[in-house]
C-alpha cells in the first residue's frame, strides 16, 4: 500500500488531483459543474496553489475552505491498489443478484395495511421464480418509525407490526431452504431517541451512555446549537432539550440520534449486536450511511461555501471522518470476518477512489459500497424535475466501471427506497415504459458488478401520481414541504417540488395482482398506490412472455449461465457514440456483447458478426434497434448447456 505525498496550503491543484480523495472531490465538482477533467489538468488551473485560491476565485473560496481541504486529504493518504494482472477472487456475493425488500410495502399477511414478515415468506416463490440469489431486508427492528425503521429502538427485537422473532427465524430458514441468502440492514450511525441508551444518556448526565452520543451544551448562552451543521431532513442537525440544558446531534430526523463511534464501549456493543444476528445465521449486512460514523473531533463548524455546494452544512467533517477506516476494520475483524459475512456499505458522497479504499481486497473494511454518482444527471440533485439523458448515465457508469480493476468490486443499482423510480426519471411517457425498464435492467444485469434490484423494479413500477401532500408519509418529504411553505411557496409549488424527488414514489405497495390494493393487503394500506397496479402487477406479468418481469428472468438466467457476465472483463466500444452504447464482457473464449439504444428513436447499428448469436432482444430484433432497445449477443464457447 502506497501513500500520497502530504498536501499543504502550498500544494497545487494538480497535486490535489493526484491525491485519491482530492481527485474524488474535484471529480464531484466537475460533475456538478458539467465540466471535463481537462478543466483541471490544463497547466494554468493545475498550477494554481491552494493558498492562492481565495484570491483567484475572487473570494468565493475562503482560507478556511483550504485549511479544511488540506486536513481532510491528509486524513486519507492511502492510494488504492489497482491490479488487473491477477484474476478476480471469486465470492458468492460477486455472483449473486440481490433483491431489496422494503418490508412495510412488500406484502401484508394480516390485513393491518402494513407489510410483514409472514407476508414476505408467502412471496418467496416469486423471488425464486425471478431467480434472485439473495435478499436485502430493510430494517425490521423495533422502532417508533419516525423514518420507517431507520430509527431503531431495540436492535434485538422485531417491530410488532412486522411479526415476531419466531417469524424472522422462519423467514431466514425459508430463504436458506431455497438456496438464497439474507442480509439485514445495519443502522448504527444513529439510534432512535427512544433507544434505552439514549433515554438513559439524556436522563442521567453521569450515565455511562452519555458518551454514546453527542450531547453538548449550546453555543453562547446555551440557546443556540453547538455548531452550524444541518440535518438531511431539514433544519439544524441539533435537537434542544432545554429541560436537560443539552443539545443532541442528529444528522437525520430529530428522532435519529448520532452515535459517537470514537467511544470504544459503544463500538463493543455494536460488535456484540452484529454477532448476535450473525449467530442466527444471517449472511451479512447493508450498512446504513456507514461512511458518516467518524466525526471530526471537536465538531467544528462546517464551511459555508461547501455547505452551499453540497446543500448540507458540515458534511466535510463526517463524510470521510478521520477514524473511518479504523472503525470499519474493527467491525470487520471482530464481527464480520469470523462469520465470513458480507459487508455492503451505503456511502453517500463517496467517490471512486475513496470507494476503492473502502472496498479494496487488501484493506479489510467493506466488500461492496453503493456509490450514488450515477443516480442524478451531472449538475442535478434529487429534487430537480428533469429528464435524465441516458448518455449522461452512460458517461458516469463507464467512468466508474473503468476505474474498478480486479481488486475492487462495484455494486449496481438504479432504484431503492430513497429515490423516485429511474424509469420515470429517464422517460415518463407510458409508451416507452416497458422498453426503458428493460433497457435499464439490461444495463444493470450485464455491467460488471453485483446487481441490486429493488422491489417493483422487476415489473417496471414507476412513480406515483400523488395529488396531495396528505398522500405522502415520508418524514423527509413532509419536512421539506413544511419548509417550502414557510419560505413562502404556494401549496401547489411546494407539492410539485417535493414530488420531483420524494422517496414515497418507491414506497407504495408492491403490485401483486390487479385486485384491490394490488393484492398487497386486504385492509387499508399505510400508503396508497395510484391504481397503476391494474396494468402493472406480478400476476399479469407472469402470464406475459413480453413483460418486464420475463425480461428480468431471462437476463438473470443468462447471467447465471455465463460466467463472462459475472467475472468477465469489460471493454467499452469506442465506436459507439451518442445514443448507441456497446460493450463487451469477456472471460477466456467466451464473450458477450451488449448493444443499447439510449434514445427514443430507432437506430442503425452494426451486429457483432459471425460467431455471435443473438441471445436476447428487447425489441423486434429487426435490422435497426427500436427506441430504447437492448440486445445481448453471445459467443457460445463456454455455455454450460
Ligand atoms: O439524504 C441524503 C442526502 O440527500 C441521502 O444521501 C441520505 O444520506 C441517504 O439516502 C441515507 O439513507 C439512509 O439513511 C437514512 C434513511 O432515511 C434512508 O432510508 C437510508 O437508506 C437515515 O437512516
């Protein structure tokens, strides 16, 4: 492992760009500004010294910014090892197709309108039929549900609405019986304010649990938050408890209290808890906002310029904190490694190089991470209302794929419970829905990495036609709506803004059939769908050979059949420009060529030639590619059949 030379205020932009984390930060800025790398690699900009930046930018960058940047970079000096000469080390989680379940909205077995564990068990046949290998179960722990389970009250209990621990044990056994695996959601950046640790910490200043959280006196006369950090869910990141004369840090909702990972007894408790679940036989975890766990000691104010750029103030002090790698290694060494369990980090804001440090085979931190760079078009944020041009998506994905050699393995996803549906973002016109859903599935299941499908994606579910804020449930959406009204926007404007990015688009009930509430519940669902299930549901999709579901099954089956689609190298065709995207996966003699039409008009293209057979086509297989059509060609050398 080599390290980058230290950065000082006298370093130049080009030195920052040569530094792994520096490169990530500059790349992120370039992406936001829609500029190419040449903008910083040119000699004039590249030669600018950091301490000259304030003057050079007419004061837009202040000296504090430079100091923070220098500190941050020096905290992560390691350079990721890139090595393509030795083959990829096989692992079950590299071969698996994962399926994410949002339990509240998946299947309700008892008619209370809320999905539950027995409901999931009843639907396992669907997952088996689809062909997925592993399930990621969003939080099912006891929780007051301020953030739908991401606010945990008891790590060792199941939320009563979801069932019992016996139901969980049965689910795990049923999943394993089918040869699938199950990973849980590990939410340890924060707990609920109703967790006994927090209750104790607040009640008794001398409690050993005080040190588990960030409980601090206020600034000035104590009536102002201890620093200027803002919450991801609106307002300051601090909740005031005047009766206790103390403030508590919460990066998310005011009921999600951040844990202090620098406190060793707290870490030991987390390790015990993780081992408790692993002892039960779960196969690993998805680790919620795990890159936020190490906060810069002293919790200094966030830089206002960075805050404005990133939309949240303070992030530079925790998105890649000083002890992040150290804490992850402890967790791996003491909890994950002894069980050979998979660790998948959710890491908002982490770029390619830091991502490689977090997942490098030689580093013993995480196995995979979710990177978010591709989720929005360059320069866009989630609440922007725009059409995502697939050529932009291609650019980001290609760069990401090229950056990953054989020692790092990417995760691939388009939908999850925190984002509107990707199909709607790309092209909301109903006539293109099926083609776009199939195209995205093709990309996700044939690029290099581990695919994570989100419930409903396999049938092509799209954004909901919500018409009133009363139909939304998400704390983030509701807080945002209230903020917008308070800022003087009309109800109509506020709703339009919230709907562009609301997480509730992906949280409406899973559509199982064309019956009432899509077969999700016999009662009243906790969040209602808009009736789309009448035309888009699992039962009808199963009966239709041309459905999005059938396409997913075919792709998953092909991936299982062709090791080149898992372990094969990837190579992007330079001749494919504009709307035509072509890439090749190769392993030994076996090759797969994927051709995608990223646009809404038919296009001419070159077939891969003799030796290749058309394995799958999402269009009419004619001489031209139809709008959004994807084709997969295979050179059959290694087919196992
Ligand atoms: O809010 C964000 C910044 O816009 C997101 O990047 C956010 O940090 C990310 O989506 C974190 O999500 C995870 O943690 C949250 C929870 O609400 C989400 O459902 C979960 O996936 C807090 O636990």
